[in-house]
C-alpha cells in the first residue's frame, strides 16, 4: 500500500501511523472514521492506536468478505491465454500479492508453468532453469 511506503520512507513511528493515515481522510472516509471512533467510545472500546488495527477496520468496512476468495479463484484459474509471457507473469504475481500468498519459489514456478500455453509449456519443461526469472527468459 502506498501509505505503508510513506511510513517506511519517512520512518514514521508506530504511535503516529494512525493519526497520519486518518489525517488524509476526506469526504465519506472522514465521516466513516468519525462515526467509527464515536461508536468505539460509546461501547467503551479503546481507540485504534496501531496501523494494523486501522487497516483491519478499513478492510472490514470496504472489502467484502468474499473478495479474497474471488482473487484466489482467479489465481487458480489463471492461464496465459492471449497474454505475453511477461504479462502472464505480472498478472500471476499481482494476484499472489493481493491474496497474500507466500510460497516456495518451486511452488510458484510450478503454478507459472501449469498456466503457460501448451506449446510453450512443452518446450520449457525440458530446459534447465534456476528460478522464475530464468523460465520467463526461456519462454
């Protein structure tokens, strides 16, 4: 996320992240945040103090529960099709990042190879490679 890059780049302390992030809220986001804080006070809940808590609250509010499942399904069904090899790789990597998949590189390589178009897949499987970058270059 862009806000996390900002935090990292500027060395923002964990205590200041929530106030800095919410400072940029406008319109509906600001209304939501004000209502959210008020509801927490009424319910005698502690205020949000840390970025991961705010991020979770934002996800619960703005991302439907089925979103991750749909992304995972999209990743599982992903095939090269009319994509160039590089476009296919970028699409796969983006979906993996969005779903939060962390796996061994050999598993990612297997995922990548299984989605390649047949004529490319047949040629690549016989060639030696060290990593995903090398397979992409071989394609």
